[in-house]
C-alpha cells in the first residue's frame, strides 16, 4: 500500500513540475539557414547522454523556481554546445 502511495505521489510531483515549464521559440518558423531542410529532428543516446540533432526550430525551456522559496533574483542559464 505504501509503495502505491509513493508511486502516486511521485507521479503527481512529476506532472506538477512539467506543468510549470514554458517553451519559448527563438524564431517564428525555422531558424535562418534551415528553411529548406527536409530532415526530421531526432534524438540519440550517445555516451550515456541524450543528443538532439537536425534542429530547425530551436527553443528555450524555462524551469521556474519553486514559488514557496524566497526569490533572490539569481538565475542559471545552461547552453549546450551546437554544431553551427
């Protein structure tokens, strides 16, 4: 019974965290230089990490801080490398 309750709580927590994400497209439509691409965006597991390639519509995903914590004005931006 406790195991089922824990799984349900974990699922609800995951759903609430995902609901707080905000996706911001960097361009309207395709990125400059990739307008005529016919390749599909895809992912691959490489060296224990997930890699995404053939991205023609890049975006930023915002993960907001917990609203129950005092705001300090600090932020972290993570910029993974790219091929261009």
